């Protein structure tokens, strides 16, 4: 009787599929139609914590920052059924500086994203020949090193806060859109986050379900904007431009090639071990 009971428990566990995702507006075209208390069950977190959720087994698949593939304590696979990327300006990943870029000595970097921090280091090294100090910065609370820091000399922000709490241009006359800078540097798209799972994990039909959500939602961007832009405090026209034109959600050969290029450049700076090959779920 015990083996039969174990089989039923395994089947029950597989039925309740668990997805980790960011709560930002930019992820809605990937997951709209999935409910937090349904099946699959969606767990929301900031990008920098989704890797921990995946490593611990709290979720079966997660929309992780792409840099975390190379930093994970457990072997991962990229599941190429969707991601968040761009092929030019991204709007919501931005460096702000009071001084000319070449004079930056320290950057207060939003701790919500690992990939964006690594990308900024690559861009500053490759395009501006500088390697400033990076300081962890809780941009929501304006805290760095357990003290309040308002409007530091240079800071990197990501996500909705770039639109809803953007600092004035008169204070920060020198700015870089990281997606645009990457495209200028390489001529390639960029992938900030992609679906990942633990290597060899049994995902059943979960990849196919997420792929269908992405494809179906691409046809209803205006509806998604109308549903979510107000609660995220985005102007409708800007949200429509952002989700409908600036962002890319497909992960194909050009995007995977861009991930490899990014890993190579990050590896040269010692940010990651870029010798690790990509493992792609097929």
C-alpha cells in the first residue's frame, strides 16, 4: 500500500505547479491569465530573490535574472519559452549621474536586479573605460549601508520605479539606458530575465503552458495595459509603448547568442565564471 500512496503524493505534487515571477508591469505579458492561488500557483518576488526560491525548491520554474544562471548553487537549465528583453532602449533599466559618466567613481546600484548591475559594469568598462565602486542600494527605502542616502551622485534604478519615481533630469543630466547602450556596443538584443528550472526537473506541460500564455498575451497588450497600468501608476500611452514595442518576450537563437556574449564580457571582468556552457531545455 505504501508505494501506491507515494505515487499519489507525487502526482498531487506535480499537479500543483509553482511559478516564480516578478510583480513588475513588464512581466504581465508573460503571466497574465495565471492566478496566484490557481494551478500553476504564481509566487511573486523581486528579481534578485527568485533564484533563492528556485534553488530551495519553493518554485518549479522562475523568471530569473539571466546572470543567475551562472551564479546558482544548483545546476539550472534555461527554458526558452519566454523572457524579458529588448533590442534597443528598455526604459526601465537606467543609470543616473550628476557628473559626466567618465567621472563616476561610485554607483549606488538598485539591489532588485543582479543582471542589470552586471550589465552596467560591462557597459562602463567597455564604453567608458571606468570601473567604479558599486554600492548596494535599496532604492525603495533610499538606504545604503544601513543609512538613508537621498539622490546619490550616481545611481542605477530598475523596474517600475524608473517611471513612477524617476529623479529629475535637472538633477541628473547624465543618463544611460542600459538596453540602448548594450545594443550600441554589440548590435545584439539583450535578455534581462528568462524562465529557468533546476536541471533535469520534471516540468510536465508547464513550459508549453507558459509558452501559450506568452503567445496569447502578445495579441492583447492593450487589454493588459488597461488592466495593470493604473495600479502600477504608469501612464497608459507609455505603458503601451513599453510593453508593445520596447520589450521583447521571445527567447530564440539571437537572444541566446546575446546571453553568451554577455556572459563572455562579464567573465572578463570576473563577475561570473563564463566557462559554464548554457544548458537549454528542449
